[in-house]
């Protein structure tokens, strides 16, 4: 899979790090681990799409590390999920006051963790995005969830809209079927490659003259060429 998102797991229990790394890699992410907050700070942390923190660690807690991340300009926008056995109201308040994006209580299922990670990444990707995406007379209204060519409204299904949104957000980039599946379809829905192909073909037909801008790169996937 191309262009995998990078996740940093910070936990002082090596066994937990190994389990989290394995399951997140199966879910399609690149994963690095650090066994302390200090070890994490020694890494090139700005390369990570999300940081997963344990709270109770040696000298520096996960809360303290979250505070450092949020106060560091080059790191402040990286999403943070706190993993901890602590679940009192005070702990929740402290975590969110430090700027964490989500909070998951131990013990948790790996499926729940992966869903939380994907959800936080989707929210982060949507921050500050343009309200409209355009190519010549083709306009995608991201807020109003509509598509038009000039004055003509193009009726798209939800999946067709989301695929076109993905393509117009990254013009020229090729997305594998697995990437399209992970970004557009719900995690609990069984989708085969043919389903993605059918949606792409329908989208091409509906876009008329712009249908040819949706390119197929054999062996790799699909994208939108401007």
C-alpha cells in the first residue's frame, strides 16, 4: 500500500507496544514505538500523522508529553490519543486540557482502537479544508455535498461524491483500491474491488467531458489528472 500514514506509539511496556504495532500495521499504518516520553522526544516527531500515548510512564507522563507536543509549533497540530487505565473525571479533564484529541480506556479491543485512530485521522484531515473544490467548470461543494458543471447539477451518490472529493483534494495522486476503501467505506462494510471499480465507472459517466480526467494506472489504482 502506498503513502501509508505514520503512527508513533509511546508506552513503557514493550509487550503492549508490540501488540499495538502489529495490529495497527495490519490495519494499514506505518508504526514506530518509543518506550518513554523522553525517547519519543528524541525522534523526528513531525513526521507522524498521529501519536498514541500511555499516561503512566517513568519520569515524564503521557499528559506531560502531550503538553510539550501542543506547545511546540512544529508538532502542535499532530492528533493525540491517550491510552490509560485511569478514567476519573479529573484525568479526563487533564487530558483534554493538554489538548488530546481522544481518550481510550484500558483494557480495550484492538478493533476499537483501530476505529478510534481512523476516526481521529479523518477529523484531522477535515480541519481547515476548502469549502469548494474546482477544476475548470467542475465544482464540488464540500459543505453542501453537491456537484455541478457550470449551472448543471450532477447527481452523485454518497460514495461517488466521496471518491471525487478524495481525487480533487489530491490532484495527480494515484490511490490504490485499498486506500479508496479505507477512506470512503465504513470499516464494518464488506467491499470487493469490483464495487470500487463500478463506482469509479459510474462517476466517469456522470462527469461527462471530465470523466476522462479520472485516470486508471494499471496495477496501482485511480486518480484525477488536471
